[in-house]
C-alpha cells in the first residue's frame, strides 16, 4: 500500500508569514518529477503546530489537488486531542488523501491503554488507512510494539512511522505485527537499516532537498540491488545528520533557501539558523552536489 520515499514536505510561507500556495505547488511538482513516491503535508516538518485549522485544511486539500493521483498523499492529521484528530482525519479523507499520519498524543502522556483507545476511536470513525507516528523525543510518550500489534488488528490501522531511534524496535514490530504491517522510517539515517529488517520505506526530511537519491535508495533496495541502496545511504547520510543540526525544519528550510527553492521563512518559535551551522549545512549541500 505505502512503500518507498514519502517526503515530509515543508510548508512554504510568504515574507508576511501567510501560506505560499504557489510555492507549495512548485515543491510538490519538484518532488513528483524527482521520483518521490508520496507527499506528507502537515507533519512536523510542515510546521503543523503553528498552522491554524483553516491553514492545515487548506494545505492538505491543496496537496491532494495538486498531486492528483500521481503519488500517494498521507496527510498529517494527529493531535493530542482525540476530537481534534478525528476532525483532521475526517477532513483528510474528504479531500482525497490516501492515508492519514496520526501522531501519538503529546503532552498528555497517556498510558498504553489510552493510546489504544485514542487510535481505535479514530480508526472506528474514519475509513482511511492510518499510519501511527511514534516519535517519543517530541511527544514524551512511546507506543510499544505490543500496543501496535493490538491496533494492527483493525483494518484501518496499516502501519507505523518509526522514529524512536532504537535499533531493535523495527525488528520487534515486524515480529509482533507481522510482515503486512507497514513500517516507514521516521529518521533518515535509519532508513537503510529499517529496510534491511523488513521495513517499507521512509517519511523523509532529506527528500525535501535530495528527493531523487532517497527515492532511488528505496527503489534499489526493493529491486534487490542492496549495494546501490547502501551507497545511496552513505551518500545521503551527511544530509541526514546536518538537516538535524538544529531543530527540524529549520535546517530543511535553510537548505531549500540556499538551493534557491524557498525564502526560508519560518514561524516563531522557530528562529533562523546560527551562522556557523548554516555554513556547515552549506558545505554539506555542496559536497553532496546540491549546490
């Protein structure tokens, strides 16, 4: 259902911080032309915490409209409020998204029973494939493989975005959830290892700047060309490191600005990169052939 490279796309803003719809469409066209398999709007990289509800809805709708079936669209639709996550997921379904990326509730710190109830409430209410996004470093909560296995029995819960950074975690998920349960890496530096233990692809930050390389790594692995996939892993690894030298998406937007594709505008509380970090990122982009 979902495999390959899915870009966690940035949300472009004009200088006055309003949505830049024409630039978003440009970025989507760039991704599709470079072979990206899917677009993920309104995730962390898309600065969803500072989007209004109207803006969130518009970004998802515009993405689905622009993609128009040429790639998959997995819309970020999570919240720490179950009612809000339901509304966002219903909207994603209504505008034609192919799936929903639903983060574990942050700040509330629910128990495993609470996590199970949260995701079941959404899955029962909206008939759309759901990817559960697990990123404890941001949310303060970790959904365990045992809970994922129970949730995976629901036909609408099809997989997880695995961003714990734990080496063994993906193997545990494969063993407990079965090979049909989709695992998409949530950390670019983990993509190749996750593919090696049975994962299906990545929801990628690096793909914002190097979409062809990330897509080809996934394609090569699927085709059995492990050596090429390994080479592309090491080629993109410096980007996977330096695009997190400061809080995502600060480096991603800065990189796109350096590449001439974006003005680099972010919303507070995100601030421009420190000059030394920006220079290090510029050198990495140049070394990778992107400048």
